[in-house]
C-alpha cells in the first residue's frame, strides 16, 4: 500500500510534466504554422502556471461540474455517519461530504490530499443501496483518498480540460489564419497543426484511462479490507451494474473520478472508458474474498 501511495505521488509529477509538454507541443505546432515562435514560449509559460493553479483548484472545479452540494450531518445523517465511521476506522481526516441530485447511482472522491478531500454520492445511489452496500461504496471512495488516487485523478482531470480547450482553439486559429494567408501558409505546417490538435485530446484520454483502471480494482479490494465484508462491495457493484444509467451532468473529463462510468454507453465510450468492466471487478473480488 505504501508503495502505491509513493507511486501515486510520483505519477502526479509525471502527469503534470507530460501535460505541460503536450500543451507546449500544441503551442510549438501553432508557432510553426504562424511563423511566430513567441507563441510557443507563451503557451509553455501559461501551461506551467495553469498546472500549478489546477493543483489547488481542480477539486473545486470538479465539484462544480458535477452539480454536487455540500451537506452537514443534519442534512443526511445516514451518508454523513457512514463517511465519518470509515474516516475513524481508517485514521483519515474527515472529508467534506457532498450529495448530487441525480437518479443515476454513482459516487466519487477528489482532492489533492487526505486533508483536502471530498467524497460525494448521488441521490440515486442512496436510494438503492442498503447500509452495508453504502458502507462498501464509501469505503471504496475513502480508499482512493488514502491511496492518493484522488490527487492523480484530480490533476489528470484538470489538465485534460485544458488540452481539449487548447486543441479546439488551435484548430480554430489554424482555419482563421489559413483563410487570411492562403499563399503564405505551408501545407506541411497545416498538417502538423491539424495532427497535433486532433491527437492531443486522444493522448489525454489514453493517459486518463491508464491512471484509472487498476486503481478501481485496488479501491474495490481496499474497501473489502476496510469493511471486512467483501460481499458488501460485490453486492454494491452488482446494483451499480443493474441500475447503471448516464448522469444528468456529463463531462468526459470527470469520468475517472466516479466509481462507475457516468457517461452514455456506446462503442467509443466503452473503448476509452476509464473504468474496467464491472463483471471483471466482481470476478476479482470473488476470487480474493477469502483473503480479506
């Protein structure tokens, strides 16, 4: 477990470096096409500043994008007490607790460290889970906090947002510039900008997927260890699979934060999903439940 935590802290740095380099590549392609190398410099500088800002602000942005509302114990004693009990059992600081008004059963955790963590559940999840299943789901989310998965996912989320925005901006600038200076623009430069702008979001999605799938398996197993009741996690996953539906507030950038894929099902979404299939997660728990 300590090795996983150390690896997650290192991965946070690596991911930030990767995305700064990716954004800089977009800036370099735009600078090459426009014939102005100051564009690349300023894109690199802005990328560095943005990465630092995202380290501190991404959790708040993710909460806002999901429509989550913070609660106190009096607002929903069942959810709050469940999180509080797991916090005491694991020795973790009590995170902020949020509820998302959404019939789709789901939950997520985010934050840059256990001292600044957030856990949230949808109203749909609270409606279908019994107390043991809810305990397992919240233990799963608190495991993400304990393992520093939340930091890696949060940084990836924040930087995926800006890569998509800059790629779209790059394509628009390319089209605008090409219309105004048809004679001066090299077709090679046009191809370079187009390729980088189109492939950058794909690279970001693949990076997001890579940092997520194994962490879901680990969080499932950790939840079984915390609760000492693997059947609770298995039953919760079965209900998540049976009652799965897309959430009202959807954004591909926040997908990796949730316990279950919150997006509409489809061939493309399934191919690039940040989540392993639920049946495989259940299978792993079934095989290992005697060791919990």
